[in-house]
C-alpha cells in the first residue's frame, strides 16, 4: 500500500510544519487600548449564545458614555445641532438649531464601536472585532425594554418643571425628562420666590421689547406677551392655543411676533413653514416638526383662509400619531410646541377659531416697512437674552409661588393649563386678557358668518315652516339667493341642491345668532329631508369686542330638578360678574316629566 503510506507521511509532515510555524509566530496583539475619550470603555466578547448578556452590557455602556442617546415616543433618539440652515418638506430651521434625530443602525454601530472594545476569542487568544450589526438592530427593536433615559423634550433656556420649580442647570433633568442645552450662555439668576414687584419689573422688561409695534389694542399686545411666556414653558402645559397675528398691510411686523419668543428662548429666529397645499404635504410636515422637537413653528405669510383638521388636533391633543418616513414607524409624538400663524387680513376657519388667539397690528402709515426702530431686535435680543429669558421665568415663577390666584376669567375650553398659568399670570400683573381677541376671530370666520346669514334669511322668509333643500334653493329672495350662491354654488351663480343638502347636514344643530337648523323628518311624498330654522331658547349670545361691553348668555338647566329654569350670566372683560335665574312662564313640571 505505497500510496496510502506516502499520503500518511505527507499529512504528518504538514502537522509538523504547522507546529513549527505556530511556535515561531509572534504573540497575538491584544485589543487596542481605549482612546482618551473612552478610557473607561467596556470590553465585550462576541460569543455565540450570549446575545442577551451582550445586549445588556451594550445598553449599559451606551447609557454610561453617550449623553446624547434617549428614548422618546417608542424610538431611540439623539440630540444634535444643525450646522447649516435645513429645509425639508417646506419646513425651514435656522443654522445652530438644537434638534432630535432618530437613531439609525449605522449611527448606533458607530457609537457602539466608539465606546466599547469588541473582541473575539480565538485559539491564539482575544482579537479585535467590530460591533455586530445584528446586535445594533436588535437593540433598536427593543422598545418597551430600554433603560435609556426618557426624553420629554429639549430646551435652550431656563424653564419651569410641572411642579412649578425652576430648571436652569444644563444637561438632562430626570425630574422633568427635559434636556437643557444653554449653548454655554449663563442666564441671569432667577429668584426662588420672586416678589410681585420683581415680577412686574420683569413683565415691564418684556413689554419694552414690544414697544415699537403698532398693536391695535392692549389685548393684541397681550397675545404677543403670551407667545413669549408660552414658548418658554410649553413643556409644562398640556395644550396651548395657536398664536395668530394679522395686519392691515405688509411690513407691519407680524413675523417679529414669532421671532421674538424664538430669539429669547433659543437665540435664533423661529422655524418657519408656508401654508400647506394638500393633506399629504401637511402630514409630512407635521410629523417632521414633531419628530424634531422644535420649540415653536411659524406658519408665515398665509394668503388664504387657514383651516386644518390636523392642526386642530395637534393644538388640543398631547400626542399625535404619524408615520415617520424611511423608518416604517408610527410613533405617538408629543405635541409640546407653540404654533404661530401670520398673514395680512388673516382669516381662520371653523374649529381653528376656537383654538386660537389673534393679535392685530394696525400701522398708522402707508409704508410701515420704512418705520425706524430704536434698535435692531435681531441683534439686540440675543445680546439681552440672558436677562430677558430670566425675566420670563420670573413672571411665571411669582404667579406659581402665589399659588395661582384666581382671576375670575371665563373658561377657555381645551386650554385650561395655559389659561391657569399664562393667561391668569398676565391679567394678575395688570395686562389685558389675550382671550378677548377671540370675538374678533369669530366675526371674521367665513363659516360662522355664512351660516349666520343663511339662518337669519331663512327664518325671516320661511318662519317655522319645514322646507326641502330644493324649495329653499328655488327662492326668489335676492338676499337669501346671494347667501346660497356663496355656500352651494360651483360657479357662483347656479345653486347646487346636492351641495346645499350636504351643507345643511354638516351644520345641523349648530347655533348662530340665536338660531339653529334642525332636521324635521322626511317629506311624505319625496321621502327627502325636511329642514327648519328655529330660535334657540337655551342659547342667546351677544358680544362686542370692547373691554367695557358685557357678554350675556342664557345657560341651559344643569339637571332634571331645574327643568324650566334658565339663567343669565353677565360677563365683563371675560370675568363672571353676575348670575340670575328664573322659571320660564307657563312651564309645567308634571307635564314635562
């Protein structure tokens, strides 16, 4: 068997050669020493069957060494600063903005290799290795099991925690979940218990910033002051209204009203966007804005009536669920930012009017853009920012220390938090109530005015008759016909009965000017809906947008025991001053029951 013997000898020779080469091989290099920035780096050995242990070690090392990694809305996120102006989906953020970015697999791998020494065990001992991609992917998918600190938001100036205490130390604050990055600025000290005199001086400092703007009335300036205060403590509030600003002509200083709060809070102008043209574009913008954790957003130079169901949602909800492009995720994103809107002769539509306050600028000159200010606010405010940002918190901290003294203001539904702190603090320190601007908003609402005109004309002509939509559309009354052409005509001339029927269904039961539309069954012959306009016994509202005019409203019976009783509530300057009740004549309790 010569062949077998020769193969065996060759095999033995190869084994002998391998042993000789191994004996002369240099000692294996140990894993590299940690860099100066990670001298305490964790050492993790990549081993089969040890995935759970490696995940735990990796997360702990990242938490210990990476101060920019957090969990938010079921996603891993990181803090970063934009090095140059960034525009995405029509949303523009200035250079230097503090933002949040989703943590990707590639970024996490870079961080894992930066702060951890990875090694594999071989026959020759430990060898340097890279972080396993599968480990990074698995860590990103462990939402609900992370130990990363939870981030509620990012701020760049002092703010108030939910308990009313001041947050002014840079870094992550476990009590609030906020990350404060002051950019190295040292703000003026904020008194722990400011006196009323200190709070009044602080508010005067903020009024001084606004002194050159042509506000139409004191409540218009109050909206601007509210914007400054709201941006500073928005994370403490569940919801906050839209701060809108309108003017009679361009160049009046509308955009300043959003830039001033932004300059005080961040040192930069407000992130801005144009009015969205369709729902898909609007959805992308909203999700991108909420994902970035921008402190405020300005919808600038609006040139058509502003109405948006999505905007209404983010104004009154604490979270908004939307799809993050490129990540295949649908997180519940916090809505903790302040919205601003500006436009000449700005008009808000329908539900948005109940979610906004609006300041009005009325310059006395034909060329307001040529007005000379005492100072350039874009350079002056950043220079005075340390003082102004502290003044904002001093105003609000004093009101908190005084235990929120009640100002007797009428409720602002959906914004109780904002009203209790921002609105009440302004009124407490002598400022006009910014919610007084609501009446002007309602008067400019095209839906409200259109429906009110329809109800009045209809009731004047048809009284209490029940009518088909086609019968109303066939009217020869010029005034009613003009109203119908506005709301149910495609070309502004011929009235479309189908459009009118849809309009009537949409606004069934809504009261305007003491009247409301009701559905009264179906016509016996055509089987089509019958409509009637009735007076409202339980709701009668008259109001003027002046500080000295009382608003009166009948209140419906609050419970069955009070059937037949109505009341008049007298409100002046949005304060409840008197309430009287009476039993309606001819009301029979037994018959009602």
